[in-house]
């Protein structure tokens, strides 16, 4: 059985471009990823190994490449690490029980092969850095961060955002006194609430990553990834300690990646101003300028 070494974990707030990065990095020939097979059959980890490995054959990839897809596979995680999928707060080290750790590692190990010997995981929402770091002590974490104003706009333009039910049911925990005051100041608007969700989640990621050695955490801006996908992916491959692959780089070059940066067109000036007000300081921490005009 192949040893679990340095799993690669992509994380983000949601609506941040993590799916694009996940699907593309999954094309690297050395990674084994959780697929929709794991989501549907969480108790059968070997089936995931067979499905993903089979895609290495051109004929199988042509026939099934659009049916066997990378997945966050929350049913898989919930099957082995109870409550993983929808916690009301970020999961931390102390939430891991010895039983959970044994179960997760025992399910992951049979998936890995001599060729695909590096696990690739994608998680959205809460980072779960502390939790996953307790299970995988040498994991590499990649945070893909997107302009919080674009994320907030994206959230209020989908029906499945849990924020429509209010902060008591949105899955991001109760509002802090600071967040509650900010939400009241903006008349309890949903645009403001979506901004607070991004702020809360990115702050949680920043707090959790401070537990890690700098060599195990990398932040990539979604906008930079869209502008320079080949260069950014080279940086990611090097950080993840994956071997260079000419075939993988050709795939990256051939994949169209578009930054749908339209939040200013989708929101009123007043809504834009609310986002700038709520997110200015946190945007700056991640290299964004709240006064910048769209490209």
C-alpha cells in the first residue's frame, strides 16, 4: 500500500475559483483526487482509485472524462470524519478523534498508486486547516483567494446561498458583535451579509494558517491565476513538490480561464460602496485595493 505523503489541499471561501484550480490541477499525472465516485460510494475508496486511474487510458478518458470528475466529496468526508461537511464553525485540531484519524487515513491509503501517489483534496467554506493538519501532518495547503467584492456579488446571484436564510442558518456561525453592528449599519442587507461571510471565512483561514510552517501554505490570487495560468500553475506545482510535466503544462496552456470580473456591473453604486466599506481593510491584507477601478 502506498504511503500517504504530503497531501495537497486546495481551500477557499467558495465562489472564489477553487473549482477551476482543482479541476485543472487534477490533470497532473501524479495526483489522485476524490471524484464523484467517492461522493456516491464513500464506503468504496478502491472504486475511486480504479475510476481515476482508468482515466489515464486515452480511450477511457474520451468515453468517461466528462462523467468521472473531481469532487469535494463531502459524503466521503462525513462517512469517516463525522460532521466534516457542514460545521457551524471552522474545524480545529481538537475536533479530530483518534478514531476519525484512523478511519480517514485507512480510506485514503488504498486510493493511492505508485503513479498517482499524491492525494489532491479541495475544500470550500471553512478551511478546516487545523483539522486536516492533525490528520495529515505534512499536508500542503493552497488558498485561492478572490476579491471579496466579486465573491459577495457571486453569492447574492445564486439561489443556493445559505445566507438567504439569515445568519442563524447560513452555516457560518453566529455573527460576532462587530459583524452584527456592521450588518445593522448596512440595514441588514444581503449584499452586506455576503461580504461579512467572505470576511469571516478569510479571517478564519488567516488565523488557521498561522499554525503552519510557511513552507506548507501558499496563497494564490484568483485574478493572477486567470491572468497568468501557466506561471501560477508552475508555482503551485513547485510548492506542492510535484514533478514537472510537459503534458500537464500543455493542458494548462490549452485550457481557457476567464476572470468574470463583473461585480461592478451587477451591483448598484450604493451596494458597491457597502462592500468597499466592509471589506477595505481585509482586502488590503490580501493585496487588493478597495479604491481600484475594474480592469
